[in-house]
C-alpha cells in the first residue's frame, strides 16, 4: 500500500503589491502544479491584449474561474514538492485576507510573509504579522521579494532584513528563515538564484519542505467534535474528526456539554472499520448505548481529563466589521462544530493592530481591524480550551446576520 503523502497548509501574507499573486503563480508553475494548458491559454490572452505576461495574471485568471465554481477550491490553492503536498490559503486583497485569515488561515500551521525589497515593511505587513502572532502561528518564513528591482543588492537585503526582524520581534515572532527572492524572475523560489551568489541559504520551497506538518496531538486527551449523526444499515454512526488524542474500541467516553457517559462500540471508516483512530483523522463511531441523544456540536472526550464547559470566557478578537462591534450586542459564536448566541460582556481594551498601541481601556465598541481583549458571554454552554492547548477548541468566529464580523482565540476561562 502506497504511503500517504504529508500535507502542509500555510498562508502567504503581506502588503498589497508586494508580489503575493506573482509568488503563488511562480510556485504553481515551477512545481508543475498548474492545470493542464492553463499557462499557454493565459499567455495567448496576454498576447491578444498586447500586454506582457506576468504570473499575477495567472492567479487573477484562476481566481475568476474558481468564483464560477471551476478549476480550484474557493479559498485554497494546491501544489506539490518532491517531499509533500501543500495547501496554500489564497486571500486576494486586504480585507479579504483578514476575513480568510480569521475563518481559514487559523487552520494554517505555517505562514510566509512577503516584503518588497524596494519598499520594506508597510502598515499592512505589521497588521498581518500581528494576526499571525495572535493566532500563534509559530512557523514563519519571510520572503524579501523584488530583489531584481534592487539589482540583487546584498546591502539592500540586509537593511530590509533588519527592519523585518525588528517588526516581528515586536509582536513575538521569530522567523525560521528570511530569504531574498524574485518571484517574477524565479530567483530562490524553487530554483537557486544565479544572481545572488552571496546568499547560501535555502530556497523558499526547500524552506517550506523543512517545516513541520500539522502536529498530531496524540499525546493529549481525546477531543472529538461531532459533525453529524447518520443512520446507515441500521447503525447510528457519529461522524467527526479527532482533534486531539486518540480513540479506541471499548474506550469509555464522556459527551459534553451534557456529561453523558458511554463506551465506543466500533470505529467506522469508508468501506470498513478499525480498532483505533488518532488526532487528525476523520472517522465515524458507534456507541454502546445507542439510545443516547447525540447531535452536531457535542464534544466527545476522554473521562480522565475533561475540558471546561462554560458560558463565559476571556478572548482576543479581531474585528473585520465595517460597523463597530458594540458591548452587549448579539452575535453567533461558532467554535469547532458548536454554535451559540453570545454577546461581548466587556471590552477590557482595544488595540491598534498595526502599531500594537492600546487605544482605550473598558471600551464600549470595537472598530474594524482593531483587536479587542474581551469577555464573551454565551447563551448556551460551550466546550472551550486555551488556544495554545487544543487549537480547534480554542478558536472561533463571531457572526452577525450570517456574516463573519470577527474571529479570535480563547485566552482564559472565566470563573466566578
């Protein structure tokens, strides 16, 4: 049986016009991951329009197609290296980036920050770095792009590198690599540059290959959010993904928030069954006590170490709503497969996401792109954990009228 390839999900962030689309297009091209015939088609279109082909055009075309439900997934781009498969979270534009970071890039286990060598750190760069820090994404690569525009100058690279390190240190990020590249010309993206003999480090792709894939939290207690319940061939199968720990046939379990106890009768997979499943695996299970009422949003746990069931917790949230988020305003909270109405009980402080400056303490509202340290109050009891312990139960989004208005992470459990 062929061994399953590793998979790493990461996000590329950075200031507008610093070359993110060009870099993504270059990665797809140089790893031979483009849809068949796509490059030739776009080059022909550019020729008909009388414009020079650029890899950014490639990404623009792919985005247009996926908006029509064609070619590739709505928020993700795929490419491969010899070592593993990659899922790249593609978020065009500033506000779209923030939304996708909150709703999608929280799934990322690595990030690439792109900075143009001719412009250096900009306001959006700082804001994006803050978000990565808030989401505790520890594997960060910095790509200093457009080295061709500064004549591949080592001095210019070192100056921007120093600026980048100062900015990232300020938000608690230590980059794994800082790499000089030209996405347009292909220098140090997949192939080693012939224009920067002074640089002896990794290419961007080899740096990505050296990162860790998603850490499977098998050493932690079982956390299994229920996604759905199906009746198949007379069996009631509870489906979901093991987010932490492992589960075995015969295991005693507790179903939260109700606290009902049962025993795992079987572990079901497509076309068969198995004896055990670990963190990161999507499975179905059947329970010994088939009459227990289970539903989407419940969390199956190990009885040895249970998470908190609360209706109040402290969080950091990032607002993406043009309309200010107000104290005691009603929202819907989604955490893993759980959903509950909630409100912001207290805004301890609001913070400028670009400068990290505390703007106000005990505030009444939170404005767009501001970070808030808040106390959230939910209508229903929810199962949460600190983000740095079990990420899937430590991150959430807030919705208003069906639209995502903020996202954040659990910082502390509030105890009366």
